[in-house]
C-alpha cells in the first residue's frame, strides 16, 4: 500500500526529518467525501473521529516522536515556540522547535507550507504562507524568531497552488507588492483583467531578500493534482494536508 505522505529530497541536516502528506487516494484514510481520504484538518467540517483516526495513523505509521503541534492558523504572523510540557496558546501561523521530538505542523489546501532548518540541525521551523501571511510578513517573523543569521538557514517549499491557477484581484497584488515592489514579475495579467500570481516566486524573493540562498522545493501544484492534494480553490469544501518538520532525538 502506498503511504499517503512523502519525504522531500533536499539536503536537510542530519537528524532533521520532513514529511508532506497526500490526500491518500491510493493509500487510504478514514475521511469520506468531500474530505476523502486522509484529511488532517480538524476545522473544516469533517467527522472529528475520522480526523482523529487519520492523525493517529500518521503518528503511528510515520513513527513520529509525538503528536504534532497542530496550530490554530489565521493567516497571521505569530510564531509559536514549541517547548516541553508547554501547551499551545492562541492562534499562530509559524512554529519553532529547538528540542528534539517536538513536531512542527502546517495544514494547507493551496497555501504554501515552508519549513526551515539550521545548517547545524539545532532548530527547525515551519510557516503557513498564503498570500495574506506573505503580505503580513510571516516568513520574516519566522526567520527572526529563529534567531540565527539567514545564511545559516535552509528552506524547503511544499505543495501549493501554482501560478496557472492562482487568480487574484488588484487589491491582493497591491498588498503583496507593498513591501516588495520588485515582485511585479510574479504576476501575469489575464484576459479578465485579474492577475495570475506565482506564490512560490513571491516566497523565494522574500527569503532571498532576508539573505537566504539555500531554498529548495516548490513547483508542485495542489490545484492541478486532485488525486494527490486537497485544494480549496478547486473544491471549496475539502480537507487539509500537512507538512511536518522535527528534530530526531
């Protein structure tokens, strides 16, 4: 049976693990349509028992060191520090783990999950980068919270909606260009007078502006691959996949 997740091919430091889940069309899962099959989002209207079973299977079969820290994501910039015995409080769209065994988790269905690792492997992080989070500065907040020179960090970009399907209005384009006017090339005017936005290119620009050069992944479109990924833009009511990063003990 094909497992409903994959491990990305990137030069992560020793002891750093990343998993990116699939919707489980071939590997199974407890959720039923429109959340079929391996939905991990507990806030989308799915049967809570099905979500709990999917999360249990992920934890057990992927041999996670503990239950992932599921954030209450609100397209903001707060970054949570995952600490031993400390419960998560309030909404957050980024997470940092400095201790081995703490699992950062980002849920998405078109937004871009970005994971970070120090070149030494001493800390890892994950951020939820939809257009609102990008415009607000979630990537900058996450890098700042890590407290290391950007040159010591590497990033991997997970599956997200691609530029052929991410249509936005002029107000979204303006918000994304406000702090990065040179990003105009990440937008293409379409025949309806709206813009096709390249979320991956916008993310890479922001990371490079911070001083990061080791940036991997990207280019995998959630909208275009219905058998592999949930997509809010494509389906409306749908599930969520997860991108996880942690340090092994």
